């Protein structure tokens, strides 16, 4: 990761970086810190914020020694992947925490789709191509006075690194005639950072209901059949708290429907999703 190349990539017009037309006027002020190695970009960014860093502070690293995923899972972070964290300073209610992840995932996926890379979302925080994992998002918040005062959004994305079984890298799938070349990790970082801001601005300007609809439009799990207590059920949506909505059909005496809302970790959807 070269700081000067990243600075140049961030000067490119948002249209070229895959941002949707309504948000081409976005010109965020990023303060980027680039490392060869850190324990975790999220951990390093929290330290930067504690030392006086403000909204728009970014930490990027060529690799991580202790990258983290959701629910304490380890995130393998070999050289060749993209590992970055963005800090924001919102002033939002506590119940908005999950929406940062939804907005971030949608924003990145939308930018990549606009660059002809068919990325979808796997609930709650994965970026996928087909049935293979391309990357993930880990959002952490700081609460003060009953409000979300700081948020760190960590992104790990497979670029040219080796990937585990079930994973995929952009190098494996990207066509040669992309409208914007992904031949450097700095270019990819610029796309991801603008994608994160795009998702946040979309959410704040359009509202939560619009965000949930947009998120579901890219959700590979939408309509997926699952078994809940032996009952065939179907994924029908996402709540503003980031829970997945699953509807069951009851047969026999009094045919009807029931809806359950489950937290991440309460159900595993795996990668056996519809294509």
C-alpha cells in the first residue's frame, strides 16, 4: 500500500469509482494512515480516535496479525488483500447500530456492481460473488450519553491474496475491460472508501426503510428456504435492528403464517444459497 498512490486514487471522480449519480458531489475528507502490518485496522483506528482523530480517519494495512470478524471470529488477512477501517462521528440513537453495517455493505456492493462486478450481500455482513465469499464488514460503536458518538467500520476484501475454501478474490473474477482498473490495491481502496460514504449518505438522506429495501435488493438470502423447528420457512426481509425475518407456513388445522425475527448467530444460513 502506497500512501501517495492512494491520495491520487481518492482524487478520481466518484462516477469512475462506481458511485451512483445522485452522490457524485460527494467529496469526503479522508485522513489516511497506511501500515505494512497491524494487529487489526479496527484496533489501530480506535487508538487514533482516542488520540484525537476525527470523522474521516482511515487506517489501511497490507496485512493484519489479528483481524477480527463478527462474534469473535478470526479474519485471515494475508498480504494481497484489502484491509481498512473508516471512522465516523455520528450523533444517532442506539437502535441505529446495525444500520451502519447494512449501509456499508450496500454501498460497497453497489459501487462494485456499477463497475460490472456482480457482488451480492449475504446476511448480515458478507460480500459475495455467486456462492463464494469476497469479503466482510465488522462495525464497532462507542456509546456516550445514550447516543452513538463514534463508529469504526472495518472492511476486509479479497484482492489478489490466496483465499480459503469457499472464498473468491477479485483477481479470479474481474474482467480485463473494467471501466476502472483494479490493478492496484490503492484503486480498490478508493472504491471501497467512496462506497462506504455512499452507503452512509444514502441511508441518512433516504431513510431506514429505503436502506432496508436497497439492502434486500442485493441480498442473496432473500427468498431462501430454511428449516425452523422442522418447519419449512422462507427468508422475507431484514429489520432495522439487522435481524433476519423468516416466515413459516403452517398446514393442517387452520392453515396460516407466522413470522420470526432472528439475530446473527441464532441461525446459520451457510453458503448454500440461491445463485
